[in-house]
C-alpha cells in the first residue's frame, strides 16, 4: 500500500515526488540547490542528464511505500517506460534554504 503524496512528512521531499509524478521539470529544478548532486546505485551522476533519461523523457513515477528519517528517506515503487517497475530507495539532503543539495537513489 502506498502513502499518498500529500501525506509525506517532509515538504521539500513531498514537492519532489509531486514534480516527478507530474513530469514538471520547472518545479523539479526549482527544488534543487545550485550545484546539487545525485547518485544512482552508489555512482555519482550528472543531475540534468540523469533526470532527463530516467524521469522526464520516460514518464517516471514514484509510488511511496514508506518513509523514514523525518520523511527524507523513501522506499518507492518506481516505474518508467525504459526499465519498467522496480523497488528503489531514495535519500535526500535538504539545505537550510529548503533546497535539495543531494539525492541518492538505487535499487532496494
């Protein structure tokens, strides 16, 4: 059973999931701190390139199964048109300005 997005504890993470599921690049990019970084399965990736390939050009969608760490760690059933559906873990670092300075994802 998934958690409704509007019930996610952390407002920045909630906005991230909302932007991903709406395929809203502008809202997504507005959430990122300048110089934000990310990793996929432990390897650092270029944020713009990765999000275009893995989220926006292939209809990425997050169904949150659970959250921890005050809502900054998510267990997600993630799907896109390239890879299908997989269980993933997402972790977020949010800076003092309320922007995501880093996110990490990978298979759970």
